[in-house]
């Protein structure tokens, strides 16, 4: 992990290379989950790191570097989603996520993961953001609030509503099967 502020004392090019190496894959995965299109996510990820490079001198260290980069990524996604071209394109979702499970567990749980991912991607953008940041990127409520520039209470409310939307969608998809709660 970067030692945040002290790492930013290096040349901007060296810092950018280090940040891209450390956070590039994570940012790409995050952006892919937000925009639901891998090639578009690659373009946005490049834009994110261009902005990071340009804004390196302005980084104050109020938050972690990871939170700062995720905030830039979230804002880039918002701008893209608001654009006319994004709203008028048809997308396929294809998210690659590496796993540390055994092959047997991977085979058994693949359809459930795909089903859940499909439901997450079907959520409205504001709810999808908090679910992705909280569960896929392991961000805390306070970090999500900082990334999205909203209050912590708003993040909690969106998480609560998103969970209920997911629960309802999964129960409906299973034909009214019992919901099995797993605590985090």
C-alpha cells in the first residue's frame, strides 16, 4: 500500500505509474460495474488516471489516495452516464473478477454469482454505486460518503433500499423462494 502523502512527493510521472500499478485493475473493475460495459470502462479508466495525473499537485491528503481515486472514478462515471450517447446505447455486461475459491466451489457458485451480478447491474445507478463500493470494493460507509460526496446517512439509506430491491428481485426470480440472509 502507498504511504499516501509521502508517496506523492515523488515526480508526478513516478507517482502516476505507481498508482496505476496499484489501483488500475480495481478502478477498471469498479468502473465496469458502474457503466456495465468493459470497453467503455477501459476508456473511462484512462480518463480517471489522466485526471489523477493532472490533479496530483492539488491532492491535500484529506482522504486516502484510494478514496481520492475512487471519487474521481465515480465522478467520471456520473458524467458518462449523464451523457446522451451513454443513455442511447445498448450494453452487455461482462465483468471479470478473479476468485480465490477452489474449482469445485467455483463451479457450484458461478450461476448464483451471475444471477446476483445481473440483479446488481439492474439496480438504478445510485443504488448500484453503493452496493458496488460496499460489497465489491470493501469500502466503509464513511469512505463511500466521501467518494460520492453525500452524507453517511444517505449511503446507509441507499444501501438499505438497494438490499431490499435485490432481495425482492431475487425472490421474484426464484419464484417466491425463501430469502436466505447472510450477515457481512
